[in-house]
C-alpha cells in the first residue's frame, strides 16, 4: 500500500496503495536447454485440469480436454516416460523445416534478409502511406523492423493505433508471413479498394513481421540467448521463459520502449499452431475487466475462419507474455492468434492461411474505431496533457494518452458511459452520459483544472503471485494503485513486486524531509512489511531506500535529486 509524497516547495502526495495478503507462491521453475527442444510430444491427461501442472516445467504448445502437446527434449521425454505418462511423439520441428526447405515453392516463406528487402521496398514505393522504423536490435544485432501504414506516416494523429506482431517464436514461420502479407495487401490496395483506403486514412497501423529474427534464422523457438521472448514481459512474470528478470532481453526492452511511445488500442500477436483465437488473461482464470467486449471481438475474428475461441488460461497457463503485458501495463487489448495445424506447414498452405485470416484482421482494424476518443487539456492554458490517464468507470481499466500527441482512444461496446480523467498536478474530472454508437467514434475534450497531487502514473512491472495448482484470485485490480486517493488498493501478494512509473514529467523530487509515502490498504492484516527502491530507469540499477511496514514515508536523498521509478517488493521471498 503505497502513497508517495513528492515535495516541490510544497507537499504533493503521490498515492499508490498495495494490499499484501498472505499468499504463498510455490514455484518450481525448471529451466532446461530451450534450443534443444525439437520433439513435439502428445501426453494423455484424464481431464483438462491436469494441463496446469505441465505449464511451468515444460513448454506447452497446445492443450485440449484429454491431451497436452509439449515441445520437448529427449531428456524430458525420458523423464515423462519414467513418471508413467502415456505419450507419443508427433514429430520434430526440424523435420518440418527440412520438408519446407525441399519444396520448390519455398519462396513463399521468407528469410530475414528477404523480409527486410520487402519492407524496405514497400517503404520506398509507397512513401505517402508508409514509414519503416527500427524499434531495436536483436541479441545478434539484427534489426527489429516495424512498418507504419497510415495516410500521414511519422505524424501522431488523433487516430486509433493498431499493432500486428509476428515471430516471437523463431520456429513458427507462418507467424511472419501473415503480417508480411498484410503489409503488402494494405499498400497495394490503397487508393484502389475503398475499404482499405478508409482504414489506412483513419488508423495508424503498425506491422512487425519478425520480432525474433535470430530465432527465425536458426529455426529455434528462443532468441540467441536461449530465452523465450513471449515469457519475458513485465506483467505477472515468473521467470518461466528462462531469464532471471523481466524485460531481460534487448528484444523485449525494445518492445516495451516502443509501446511507451504509442497508445495502441488493439493488437494481434501471431504464432503457430492450433487455429486458436486466444484472448486475455493467460496468467489467471479471473476474467479481465471489459471481458464481454474482448469476447465479442474474439468471436468477430473467429467468425471469418472458424478458429477456436478461448481465454488463455482456460487453454493453458502462461506468464509474462505479450498479451497480458499489453493490457496489464498499457491498456491495449491484445490476442494470440495460433495459425495452422502444425508449426510450419508446406508453403503451399500459406495462401489458404492468409485468406482465412485477412478478413478477420481487417474486421478488427475496422472495429477499433468504435468507442471514445479525445484529448485531455490544461483548463487554464488549453495545452494538451500528454501523460493523462482515462478510465471508463463501467470497465475500470485505464487507457493512457499518447505521450507525443496526447490523444487517447478507448474501444467500447455501444452504450452510455461515465469517464474519469486525471493527470499529475491536476484535479480529476468525471464526465457522465457519453454515448457510443455502433462503428463510430465519440470525440470528447476534457479540461482539467491545475492543482491536486502527484501520483503513480503507470506500471512498468506488476508481478503478483498466483499459485497454479491452487489459484488465488486477487479481489483487487492492479490499476487501483494508480492515480488519486480513492480508497482502493492493489495487491502485490506474498513475494510479489511492482515497479511504478511516476511519469517523465513528474518524478519524485528530493526536498527537505521525506518525499513519498507508501499507504497500506485495509485488508485486516496491518503493518505488513516491504522493501522500497528507486531508479531513473525501469531496468534499474536500483537503489535501496529502506524497509517499510504499513503506511510509511520515505526520503530519496540517499539516491539523488529526483527519481522516476519506485520499486516495492514484499518482504516475503
């Protein structure tokens, strides 16, 4: 429970509240040689509940009512047999690649260099609607490319942003081809197809075909450090991807930093295999806030191709993936779309896969306009506030203004809503009775009066333990730690930690006396202990300030003149 008091001539309070319940996390994380995982094994289970015991120790790639498919090593197969599991080997990923490489039509699968050339050609040919950006580099120095497709590329306009990502897992080659097909389709049909032209003119579409270029080149699931990138993000991360820290890889750091420059409304992350529309959450069976809208959109996607729709945890549990990070940290609704019925089908199947998914993708890009858009301004000056937060009260999960343009967009079902906006240094404001109509956007301008306090603006990391075999569902929501004092609090659990971003414009300033306060929420267990750290980077290094218990204030003078990030760790390991 945290209230962070920041002093700049006068006392300003930054409040974030954390309940620390007595939750014991028992994790047995076995980190094996990811790069040697080549065997696809199907293990029989008596019912689906047995699947969850595999998700931490093994790499689960599919699960149904009476079986679970694993990507394994020879050693893991031997262990499973010794434990008495009924299993059969379905094949090897390397054999699929061998077949692909021998096919005359292999040109439909593209190498890293071919992908770079295609994106570069699109950017040079369609200069009016594209911009090619390098968002970062892989472990081996390969570019992680993102192509923006919109009518004014390079300009942050008041338009909803849509993100498409392929190839988190390097051995899932079709996941690169669908985003690449989309990029070409949008460019080649702009000005010729009215629907495509409208989408490009009124959306900002970012396409990232190959997020893990090192793994793609070596035909391995992991990156060049042997880390599963889709288990490396900082929302409910537990280390199951092989790393020792969330955002521990240059690829995931690049994704996090790229996302902080945008306010994506929706996102699609492509994988193989299973023909599945996987929606959030993946880390817990507790349904996400706004679940009815998320399910509606999931069914919309599946209506075009017949894919199976499931909440991620209901399929099998993962922690630290892009989907959960996107909604948990940034407020972006993101899906995993599992393509095909094998990791890498023959190249001749790619056109069919593209045709099955193209109308579904276009439909979600079209749908993302529906909702409430606008800006938050300083009521005295009329200046746009670029680090404001907007929360639809009926959903109670925030979205964030674009840190460049200040524009926000919240996709919603048709209906009437109540909106609350706040920003550090301003009094919050609530607007009632905002109507959203089907397939249209409702624009609002929200003027905030200067004054009020400074608060935790956003999460960089939220890791709350939730035992797989006996899930403990928090009665609190992580966003309840953000913003002005309202009596709500967020749990960090026993052994959990959070990293709070105070905002680049409103860091904690060292002043005489203490500079921030951690408030304890009322959960019936007073004076629970925690440790506090500060840094000016979400990655650290972290300076330890002090141990705390219950509601307590802290001084940052031992660190420096200002601190942007506050890390709070429960005292129980």
